[in-house]
C-alpha cells in the first residue's frame, strides 16, 4: 500500500482542493504539497475517482 492510499483528507480539505483546482493558480503538484498528498491523489480528485462530491462536474480542470 502506498503512502497516498494511507493519507486521508477531511471533507473540508477536499473542498479546499477543489477550490484550488478551479482557481488554476497552483499546479497539481503544488496543491498536493500544500495538503501533504501526492499529485496522483490530486489528479484522482480532479477526475472524480477519489472523494467525488455530488453536484460537481469532473474533471474539475483539464489534466496536467
């Protein structure tokens, strides 16, 4: 099991990640660093594969 799979984000943190994705000011790597998770996890959140929230269209932003 990778470190990414053991790190959990709170619901509030997931919303913050989505806000960061919409804002397009930071790369997915930078967002991952901010929350202590990998770019791969941020990418999965972006695509709605992890922590998907009803009512959001995925992907949140284009892939990097």
